[in-house]
C-alpha cells in the first residue's frame, strides 16, 4: 500500500497524540499517525510492571487543554495514565488517523519533489510533506550484555517488557539495576519471592514521595469549578519550576535537597552499613532524582539482599558476583532503564544530499535547533528531541511548546507557498554554542557522576539546561529568518 499525506506523525504517546490533536484543532485533516504496536500509549502502554507510576504530580502530567479532574492519586499509576491517553484519543477521534502495527523503518528526503518518502517494516510506503517524530527517547530498553547470559536457563526480561504470565511467587529473583523502575517494582514483588538479590552499581538519591489519594470532594470541586484545578496546576508548576535553580543555576543549592534525602534514608534504614551502601557519592541531580516511601523498607525485608559487588558472570541457574559468591537464580529482571542518547543510532533517515542523520550525530555529536529541527533535514520535526528532557518538571509542558512550534512551521510553509523549510546552519550552530555553555554550569556535568544524560564524550544531550518557561517563551513564535524556505523545482517552473 502507498499513501500520500501532508503530515506523517510517528508514535502515539503524549507527544504523537498531542501533535495529532493540534493538527485537528487547527483544521488539518490530511495526516496519518503510525504506531508500531497494536494499541496507543507509548511509554504508558509498554511499562506495565508492578507499581509503575509517574514521578510527576498527576495534575501537571496532563495536557493543559485537557485537565483531568478525576485523578485518583497525587502521583497517578500507569493504568490511570494509559486510560487518560485512550480517553483523549477517543474524544478527538484520533483512531481514525492511526495505523497500528506499523513500524517505520526509514525515511528519505526527495530533493526534487521536496517530500519525504517513508517506508515501514510491513512494506507500506508513504509520501509526506512533513514528518513529525513523536517517539521520545524512553522506548528502547537497555539490556546489559552480562557475561554468560546466553547460558542462563531461567527467565529473563526487562521491566518495560514485563512477563505477566511468569509467576514470581516462591522464585529466587535477581534484579539488575536500581533505576526509576526498580525502586517501584522491587517493593511490589519483595513479599512474593523466596529470595530477591538486588545488584546495585550506583545508588540513587531518593526523596520522600508526597503521595496520597485525592478526596472525592476535591474531584467534585475540580469538575464543578475547573478554574480551581487550573490554579492548583499552576501552583504545582511553579513549585517544581523553582527546582531549576539547583539543577541549572547553582548546583550547591542541591545540598539542601540532599539533606532531606539523607534524613529520609536515616528515618527508614537503621543499619549503618546498609545506609553506607545506599548513600550516593555524587551531587543530587546529575543523575535522575527518584521518589519513594517503600523502597528502603523493602530492602530490609528478610528475603531481600542488596549486592554492591557487581556481576562477574551468569551461569545456567545462578549469578556469580565479583567477590566470587554464587547466587542461585530462577529469574533475572532488568531495571536498567533505556537507551537514551544512543536511541538515535537506529534511525535510518537520509536528508539533503543523502546525509545520514544517525551517522552524522554519531560522528559530530547530536545537534538540533531547540530539539525540534535539524539543519539539512527539511520538514522533519522531533518532539521531545535532544536536550528537551527535564529533571525538575513535567515534559508534557515541553511537548505542548513543541507541537505549537511545529504547527507554526507548517503554517509558515503554507503562508510562503513553500515546499521546504530548513533551519539555517549558522542559526543551529549559534543555538548549540549557547546551549552547551549553559550545560557546563549545571549539575549534570559538575555533579561528579555519569548518567544516561551524557553521551560518550560526557556531553549532556538529553536535558534542557534551564527553566521550562524560558523554553516556552523562546519557542512561542517561529522566526522565519531562522529558516530557508524553498519551493520545489516544478513549482518554480510553473511560477
């Protein structure tokens, strides 16, 4: 099958659905959304592990134009967020535009016709004037290649690919990694397993989770008087936005948050030897800050052991740590996060002159303009692209800024009767010089740790180094002078 469309959107998470809604709200109907899976939802469809929940307050983790007065908790759990996305998709009748089980395998820019030729793994092809990639970065599980893992005869899976058919009750389980997913699912399975050995490489900073059920009267108030929910949302936004001072302005401010985290640990962990293992030796914020009230208590349960020796090898029914101790294991669960900076390596996108995007970024480093456009790749837009992730606030805020910006770029093409919009190389270069100057002042490079925020050269390619309201202001209006606008050869001849 071949189809021609004006706009092709990839992905049905918050980014892809948000873009589709923006297109519909502004009168655009000639678009298609391609989704690799059989249902929508992105991250919140894939991550269904026990205890999966958002670490951003519920009232900030939603579209500003679609507030949800029915959130049941201050920090919503995965099923509730996924239901929210499905409900929104149905409200805007987005399923009419979505092609499920359709994975994009490549895209090539046609310099003559000024269109993108997009191919899928199933053999379908599309021609599109513009392509919007709403896949984000947290979609390729990072599974470490443990020595001897091919010899393991038990069950092994990643938290983002949770095997719900495998019964953990009475099993000896090894959990590899202590990231955001592990601190959520470990407390959930600790009482079911016979033994749980948690292999920790680097301890995370953990703050108390200010979670609770949202009262029925609060839900009724938000539903009856929407302005009260918007006021509360604004309060949550500015409270979280104030944290940017420690992340991007002066990392020493994080010492105050570290004291809160240490007090939280001391109140829950009595054993000083265990506390020593759980205490990070880097500044809070240079790795992802986590929140939990039940992780530390779970580590002190009879069946749970924290191992900090590292993994030497995996055998058929066991793991041998680097101290030479062999641990009998029935199942291995990876809580090792995702490929983030290197998630772009798989891209097969060819721009002007056949330029390969993945190879270019791998050789020269990832550079974009506001994480949305890339010079030499016209009419291609990223949502939650490089350097637009956050450590202190809701990425939904960033997504909304980006979908508005993309919509304006499409309007710019129409207004100028152009077929190609390409960010100028000098504009992109100047932006990246300013970006990296700010990044060097932040906690990500001064905090004394390595993380998935950084690439192989130690450069932060993931996080926006400043306030989200500044990003909103700077992307509020597209500047035509930042781009080169061109018409197709046929158009120029006809003109």
